[in-house]
C-alpha cells in the first residue's frame, strides 16, 4: 500500500521501458495540469498545477496491490513488474507498506 494521495501502485509490463513512457503520456493527456484551459473548473490549486490532477489520477488507479509470494518470490508474470506511478511533476519521497502473511 502506498501512503500517498498523488501516486499509485501498478502491475504492468516490465520488458519495454516505452510502456512506462506511454502510460505517463496517456494519463498526462487524460488529466492535464490545472494550467490547461480544460481544467479551469478545478479549485484545489494551492500546491501547484499538478496537484489536483495527481489526486484524480490516484483516484483512478490502485493504491494497494495483492501479490502472492511463493518461496520468497513475487508470483508475477514473466513480463510483469511493480511500478510506483508518481503523478506529481517533481520528485517526492514516498512510503510503501508491505504486509506478508502465511
């Protein structure tokens, strides 16, 4: 689980780095910053033009994952990886909690 309201956790293809670029570009077009005229209706802007759009993206994407672990290894598909998907423009320190049960 990620403890933040402007980032998400994703399981996605991890073989081609263009997947990350395409996902970022898609969500940037889907929810542009508040400086974009189409987003002028947003009012939460005091943390910057990327803040409220980041909250919207995080509302659309998972903030927690459930992944089986066998013999200490995540049971991901051959092409899968876990991404921390940052929705803000500038780097932020993020905290992810992991809970393992047997």
